[in-house]
C-alpha cells in the first residue's frame, strides 16, 4: 500500500533546501521531475521586461492562497486572529505550495524566479504556525501577503489581483 505523502512536507523540505542554498550563496542542486537543474537567482527579476509565464496549477494555487489570506485579513489587521486561525492559514499555504511543487511545469528560468516567492510563502507559513520562536504570527501573514504581491508583479496571471490592505 502506497503511503500518501503530504505535499506540504515536500514543499517544506524543498524550501529548506532553498534556504540552505541561499544562506551559502550556492546554487541549489534539487531537481523536479519535470525539468532540469537550474540555479536560483539572488532577487526577483522580470523576463526581459515582461512577466514570467504561469500554468493553471500555479494560478489556481496562488489564487487559493490569496482567498484564504483575504478571508482572514480583517482579523489579522486587528490582531484578533487566534493561534488556531494562524495555524489553519499556515496549513493552507503549505498545502497550496505543495500543489505548486508537485505540479511544477514552468520553464526553468520562470521556475527559478518562482522559488523565491515559494521561499517567502513558506517562511511566512512557518511564522504563522508558531514554528519560529520570538516571531509574531502576524508578521508571517505579512510575509505571505508580500509574496502574493511579488507574484502579481512578476508573473503573468491576469486574473490575480494583490490583496488590498
């Protein structure tokens, strides 16, 4: 019987690898099933002045994250979202990042750019889940919102609108 592995676990392991690579300024050595190895850029950049392409799986996952965050936005701003609410939001982000990682079909350069956004999503998720001592859960939500804004600025998803806050 095949055990169902959480996409979130895969995404967390993936992000941990990205974090280590970024910390040492080395190119990551991971591989996705769908494309070849590539180096991670230091900062987000456009594709010769244009936004990077997306696929349906990416657009859907990012919209799902956006909707989940937006649904809790008022409570986040008012500092009234309970720890369980942040935990649920963190779980949703991790699950959707798992979907992104599992269904990666972007060309390598676009994928490398997406890794920077995924790293921010997962870092924010860890903070919201309370996994980082001395870090406020609310700051994790802010990090996720920032990642969503970066996605809108650097990726071609005409239906996606950043969260107004």
